[in-house]
C-alpha cells in the first residue's frame, strides 16, 4: 500500500470469515432499517419496541446470541459510557431468554 487511496481490504478467503462478514452486513442493514423506522420517535418508544421485538425473536428462535453480539458490536461505539453499559445489560438479559 503506497497511500490510502490505493488501499484495498483483503477479501475473506475462508468460510468462517465469509459468514462473519455476512452477519456483520446483516446487522448493519438491520440497524439502518431500525434507524429509518424510528426517525422522529422518542428514545423510550424506540427502546420499548426494540426490546419487544428482540424478546419475541429470542423466544421464537429467529434471534441468536451471535446476532445480539453483532448488534452490540455495531451500535456500542456510537454510544456514550452510560448508554453503552445499559445496552450491555439489556443484551445480557436477552441472551438469558
């Protein structure tokens, strides 16, 4: 790499990297969709809806602990310390379902 413009990220060359990359992309797309859907809503409304949907997903098997980990990894860098800790607690409760 001579400079930043010529940088090309390495392509995943094994199945494990490819699956992980797919999971991250799915999580990013989900986060974008959620952000668009809740534009203009209060933080409390958004949190209630997300929790209800996550609980339903855990109970019916459509939301895995890996999905929750990916969501946390994607969203947590955008939060301050208090909100990040709160999200961590929520993720732990969801994983216990």
